[in-house]
C-alpha cells in the first residue's frame, strides 16, 4: 500500500468481511434481499480482497455501509529510504500496512498488544529484507506473500492448529528475503487485559 493508493483499492481485513456479513444478514431479515441474493452477496463478501469488493455488495442497500471504525483499523508504517522497525510495547490493529522503496523492515510482536486475534501484515517493499518476530503461541500464514528476488523463510515452530494471534502476511518484497520466527523471549502479560484486547 502507498500514500497514493485510492481508498477503494485498500485491502480488507477479516473484521471488515465479518461486518459486511452482518449487514447483509440484517438486509435479508428486512426483506431487501432474497435468500439467493443474500447467499450470492455473502460469497462475494467472504472472498473480498479490497474495499471496492465489499462496497459492491452494499451499494444498492439503504443504510448499509462499511463502518469507519472497522475500515480504519489500519496501522500504516511507511518510508521511502531507510529501515522501518516496531518493537517493545506497541498496539497492533487488524491490519499493519508496511510500505518502503528501499530499506529493511523488522516487526517484533513479542511485547505488542493485539486488538484482535487475526492480523494482516500487508507488505509493499521495493528492496529490503523483512523480519517478523512472533510471540510464543502465534501462528502465521505465508500463502499470499511473494518475494520477487529472494526467499521466504518460515522458521516458526509447526502448529497443529491456528494460534493466538494468527498473522496473515500478504503483499511482496520485490528484492529481499522474508523471514518469520518465534521470539525466544516469553510474551509478557498485560494487566489491562491479558495478551489480547
């Protein structure tokens, strides 16, 4: 993602898809959608990649719109030249969008406070390596991320089931290696609400 990306082309999170599914259910209950229309639109919403995809199933429904509180649950970490880093105590929303032309990226989630159990990390890196450090118990999905010239190294411990938090990495680095590993430090407990929320 970059500063000039139109809002309609921004990638959506699980929370946004779930919000639209709830809106569609209300429209079905109100009689504005037939069961077949509801099923078709729900399929589009669940497969949505961008905000335009989500808005397409709501555009003709009065009072149904994407909630700004959910749609804006994005942390943008951007630069042009130079390294980008987050570590220590920081708040992780549903989507972390990282954009840089040249520079390495390191996101250390060990001591972070997550606002949701599912997080999307959206990479738009020109040239540079990406290091993601996960807290113990977290899992990662690397199926939708690409490294043009470079490797994708998953050094996390194998998990039999989805962990908490679960981080989906999407986007790409055009020239660089993406490495994901678990922290060797224990994840601290946050008195204000545990590790999540």
